[in-house]
C-alpha cells in the first residue's frame, strides 16, 4: 500500500478523480501511527473513504490549499502534534528557531494560530465546503480560554476560526461517524449530537436537555473568579460515561460541546495500529524530520493517563481511561518493523504517555462509569485502581523475544510512584530496559507545590530513588536517574526553589535541563496562572510572572553550573536564604547524580 496522496497526480494514480476528505496539517506528512493526522486519514481510508493530506501548506495564498481539489464531504484541519503557539515560542515568549515536525528542523513552516489561518484559506478557496478542526490546538481551546501569548482570554477556537465543527479528544470515533452521516446525505449543519465534537448552535436553536451551562465568554474574560468557576465545572465533565453536554454563550452565539467520545475497546485499538503505515516520511520531504527520527522505531502500547497532573493536557485530550493494545497487536507491529530495511535491532520505546500504565485499569465492577475524579493517583491512589505491572512486564519480555530484536528501551517516561506497586515491572525495567539513564518527572519536591501540581512529592521520590539505586547495585549495573523538574509553576516561590535545590544536592542529583512552566491552554495550572486562584478551594496562589523571578527560579536548579553562580547568589539574597549558600555552592554533589539526556524531547502541552 502506498502513501496517501498529497497531489492530484498521486490521487489519480489510485484511480481517485475526487476525494471525500482532505486533511490539512501543520506537520510534515509522516506515515506513522505516532502522528495523529496520518493515523486518522488511514482510519478513514480503511473504512472506505478516499482521503488525501496537504502537509504544511504555504498559508500566504489559497493556491496550496487547492492542491487536492474540492473534497466531496469536508476538509479536516489540524495545527499538528503541538499547539502552534507552543511550537513557535519559548516560555519567555521568544521565537524558537527550530521545529522538530518540519523537514530540516526549520522554523516557519506553519503560521501562528495555524488552525485559524488554515481554515480562513480553505473558506477563501472553497466557501461552501465544511471545515472540521481538531488536534491538540482545537481540543484544548474549545471553550473560552486564557492565551498566554496575548495575555488575555480568547473565545472558543471554533468561533475564532469560523469552522463548522470541532473534534476534541481522540478522533477515530467522532470523525468516522461524521463522515458516514455526511456521506449518507445528512446535511452537515444539522449534525450537532456526535460525541467528541463541539458546534455553534444556530441562532434561536435550543441546547439539548441535561446540559451544564458554563459562565459566558464575556464574564470569564472580565472576572477571574468566573473563569475559575468555568474551569471547575468543565473539569468535572471529562468522564465519557457520566459527562453532560456543556454550553457556553459567546454574545448571541451558543457553543455546544458534546461529552467526550467513548474510549476504543482493545480490538478497535488493535485494528487502528494494524493499518498499513509506511512508517516513513512522504518522499516529497527531502530532509530529515527530527520528530520522526526520534520515534520511528518506537511502539505505542496504550493511550490515556490517569495521573491528572495539573500542567499536563493528556487527561483533557486522551482521557484518563487507559486503552491498552493486546500483546499480539504490539508484537505484530514489532515484527513488521523488524522487516524494514532501516531497522538495526533496537526498539527505541515501548510505551505511551506513561509507559508503566500499560494494562492498568479500573477494578470497579462498573468500570468507574460514575467516577468524577480527575486523577486516580492524587491525593492518594484510588482503591479501585488495578495497578499491578505484570501485564506490562510480560509485554517487555515478549518484545525482547521477537526474532531480530537485540535491545528494547523504555524511553517514554514512567510514574515512579506507581512503581511501588509494580515490583515485576520494576525488576524487568531495571534489568533490561534502562540504557544507563532513566527519565522520571518529580517536577518538584516541596509539598505545597507538588500538591498544586498533583504530583506525589518528595517522600515518594526518595523511596523510589533508594529502591532504584539498591536494585541497580544488585544487578551490578551503573544506572542513573534523570529527574525532570519545573520552575515557575503557580504556587512556587524562590524559597521553594531553594529547598528543591538543596534536596537535589543532598540526593546526589544534578540536572542540566529545566523546564520553565508554560501556561498552555486548557490545563489546571494555566487556570491558576491566569486567575491566581485554586479553582477548587478559591484560595489565592502565588504566581511567578516577572522575567527576573522566573530567571532566578530556573537558576537555582542549575546551581552546579559556574555560569549560574551569580543568579543563584542573587536568588538567595532575594529570599533571605544566604545561610544556604555554603551548602549549595561549596563542594561537589554526591555520587550517583543524574544528567540530562540530549536529543529531541517533545514539549509538554
């Protein structure tokens, strides 16, 4: 099976003189299941639709958007794997100079606010063809939302883009139902009830029964307390089994957001990953694509994350229900990969958003269908959570046993607090799947900050680190932990960062890579950043906003670098912690320190 067409000539070679659906994406076209647009396009192709892709069109005119002609059903638009503003700007709002999803790693292949720009060009080219928007940018901006780059609350992206329908979350179910209904002759504008979609109701149209109404755009834009209330209300409606439809008025228009789509069953997920992906960039891309080079030998084992970290969008996009593939499906994908000419024996990753959540599920007899918890782990693990790691450990053993596989890495990150209840997975991981360095993300170690982050805290990390070092020594392996840490998160003060830096030094850990908090749309942390409030308690939250405070917070985590010494001293003076100078800046850190890995690392959105 060939690549999906990106030109009319390629479509004609398939015998397609007209396409049903044309995708437009801000990423290069990489025919690999880790890339969302190609995955959905292959899914629709499998179900009998003629589909093409326009990757990274030049948005300065409408002609590139006409490369595949007028689709019979609709256009489907995505900014790509990342929000376009996150892709373009650093946490300091400075322009980035690279783009890992673009050939040659070049910046500038997609516009700011790509979903809006792409939709505008398509409406200019084909005014009467419906446009569906989706992906991470659309999903997390579906309601009125705080935009960090403009420092204001913006309307729903569906209204700003003037699109016809928005798909939120994972798109297989909603986009397939939409395509089938439109193909069957149902008027596009009459379709307003598909799970996992949002629409703008016609003037005078009544919302369905049982809706939860959010404070309107004008109020959340003007009043931080109403913004916090809106976030609290919508965050309770994330479980597809008990969620209500949500409405939010924008002037005289009404946004209707249907409940999330139901998760895919194991057999359905298996069928998605059995599609005929080429696992390669389209031949028209003549230069290496860093994101592809990073993941081409990786295998996705599951979707979803029940951790519910405040700063992470995964729960709001993929959901908290873990959707795991069968072992048979994963092994079949590995075997296909082994047969490819470029494969050299190394599987770069076997995992998902959190590798050791594979096979973990709700043990409630009703499957958590009435649960409104946003995290199954915070403030303490749910008693119904079946979190044993035996299934994950068995999968790792099976992948290692595939003929032609020499080594298997787990590089997608783990929940170290979950490891306490997964001894089999822990032993398997450390014995065979840590290439000397293991990524974990405590993010912080001061309780009041980790509580706001919904992370487990210092005690849990200390227990894990002790077990990791003890087991590595038993195995006779020199293995180290890479702790990913965050500065500038809401609730975090300079004094908290001093405590974190001291904790790292006492634990014998150094970091070379620090992530400064970026308020990305749709997350709890962003709500706290904008409002200065915890939306669940109403309590005030300190928010590091100024460039100076952010610079000093970040410097404290890099205390061991000579280039940061001046900033560290300034930070200690500022918060009256000069007494910590000697401990922090004199003498080396203890042994067993972690160091930062290099290469491309996808940014959290």
